[in-house]
């Protein structure tokens, strides 16, 4: 039972982080203004953050039904 609770807690935590990531994109947060992003080439930063957005959306679409119907 502890393993099940732990797995579900991790999954819900990741879904919350994904939702925050999508929310930051909706409010047009400037990710290039972050300290680490300023030290990297701008095209690389845009590509990384776009990939992160796609992964977050995929996480939400694929794993939300598992949490809701479990």
C-alpha cells in the first residue's frame, strides 16, 4: 500500500509541476530572463523551453486520466 501511495504522490506532484509550466507559458513568462538562460545561446534556450512545454502538455494529457480514474 505504501508503494502505491508513493507512486501516486509522485505522479500528482509531476502533474502539478506540468500544470505550473503550462500556466507560465499562458501568462507569457519570459524564460530567457532566467539567470541560467541568459548564459546560453538564445536559440538553444527557446528550443529547450519549447520542448519542456511539449513534454508538460504530454504529461498532462497522458497521465491525468490515470489519476482521475484510479
